[in-house]
């Protein structure tokens, strides 16, 4: 497999070009949203300037929008390996999750159980907790191990029982980067015929995804996390999708996946989504788009893991730093959360923005159950560095230099 040509890849991102008078920012905020690939920008611009129209008209620009929606579904289907009729779009992952939760009302009754986790972003917790509250169902949490930053999966048989009707689990933490063994969770859930929701928002940008192989019922992700625009994606197994009682307008389509897409879609974002997937495809090789996408993601993963090894080695040897990262042997995305005793997280990220033009995030990142359990809220949450394929070894080394300077200023 060819290695990623990072210099050529960086040229595909307009935000990395800087200007005549200012160098570009160094973007270490991938988990909060990646920069947009040129192919995505071009797709959106072509749609906007080429004649915008809504769906289902007889005139050419409307037919073009119909085709754009169909192509968007096919592109996502190849990206995550599902059927195109299982792909629906919406404002964002959170909005889609709440809409789906409302549609699942008939599947949940009083005395049923819903299982969520202490690690997840609240977008994969609160929609299902709200559903449980509405129906009088009980909520159980898969606990976080505060020492390994992984989920405690040894009690799945006790947590997921014959009463369990829905299990929601994140594929990868947007804070610690921990990649959970969701196949183990899915297998147990399926033993009791529970619906399984997988939050793959933080996973899709970093690894190949196979919806069919996973065997979950619902998979959620967002294009702005993988080099595209702000648009949410829901993949719902057709066998479940057909049964969903979606809240919608009476004349709106009844068939899947259209019935979940209430109102006018963000058509230009669909064009950008296709461009983002094209960007990934162009990094890979293969006989068809699916193969090229898998190959492209593998190259992204390989490059990111090389940078991860360097940054992980540096952060682990800093004495005045607490790194929230699973031990060796646990697979992780290139995402690092840490705190510095006695220093507010925002103080650190502001210093790096002002002195090194680095975009480093701070906060709880909506993983508030984990933030509360680990006690980071009083200091403003975590400091988080999230790498993307356009990051370089030189940028990582510059962060190391900057961090040492920052700590020197606090000791003097």
C-alpha cells in the first residue's frame, strides 16, 4: 500500500494555504470538525452557481437536485458499506438522533430498559434517555473504567437483559480516542433482540466502516468530521427503517429513506458531502469506489498513527501533565485529552492560539458524564489535540516545542 503524500494532500485544503501576509493556522481540532477538502468546496460552489432548485420538478435543475440526493446516498453507502436506501440526511447527528428516538416510541414500553454509556457524547445518550423517560423505561449505563478510559464490558450479560429494548454505544470516544469493542456489545444486544445504535461520528474520519459487518441497526455520523460540510447522516437497517413511525407531514413520502427527511434538505451540503467522499476515494486504489474508499481510509489511518506514536510518546513523558488515554494494546484514534494541574484548560489553548497559531480545543466536548466522573469540570474540562491526515510531523514537533515553552513560563 502506498503511503500518504501529505504535501499533495495538504494542497487539497484551501484553509491550509494561508495568505500573503499570514501563515495558515495549525489545525489540531479535528474531533470538533475537520477543514473542508477542495473537492467539497468545488461541489458546493458548482451546485450553488449552476442553478439551485428543489426536488421533484420537471425542469433540468430540479432533476439535477434529485440526482444529487441519489448520488449522495450512493456515496455514503459505499463509504460505510450499506444499501443506499438505508441512508438519510438531516441537519446534524444530534437532530437526527432525537428524530429517530421519537420514531422509536412504539418500540419502548414501561418496565423496558435502555442501555447507554458513561463515555459517550451526550448526542448518543440524551435522545435515548429522553425516550426512556417518555415511556417510563429504565436507563442503565455501561460504566467507564476511570483507570483505563475504556468501557467495562465484563458485565454485559447483567446490563443487557431480556428487558433491554435499545442499546446505544459510541464506536470511538471524541475525548480519549478509545475505540470500543462494539462488536461485543452488538453481539450481546442481538442475543436479546435489542435495537443497537452506534455513534460513529468520531470513528468515520479515522478508519474504514462496514455497517453490514457490524450488524447494528442504526449508525450515525457527520460529514463535517470527514472533510465536508455540516450535514448529518443516519444509516438505518431497512428492516427497522420500514417500521419506524416517523413524525412527518401528511403528503410527504412514505417510503424509506425519504420519510425521515422532513422538509427541504440542505442541497448544497449534499454536493459538498459527495466531494468530501470523492476526496477520500482519490487517496485510495481499487476496482470500485468502495475498495478505493477503504484503501484511502487505510492510508489516512496509517499516516495518523505515525503521528500518534510521536505525540503519545511526548505526552506520556511530561511529568506535569495528566493524559487521559487508554493503555498500550487498546486501539485509539489520534485524539489526546490531557490536563495540567493548577492550570485552567482555556489558559493553555489561548496561549497556543496567540503564540503558535494552533487550534487546540478545550472543554467537556459534550462527554459530560465522563467529565463529571473524572473530575475535570472545575478546571474547564480537558485540553484536546485531535489529529487529521493533513497534520504533519513538523506540526507535532512544533507543539512539543511550544508546550515546553508554555510550561517554562509557568515555572518562572
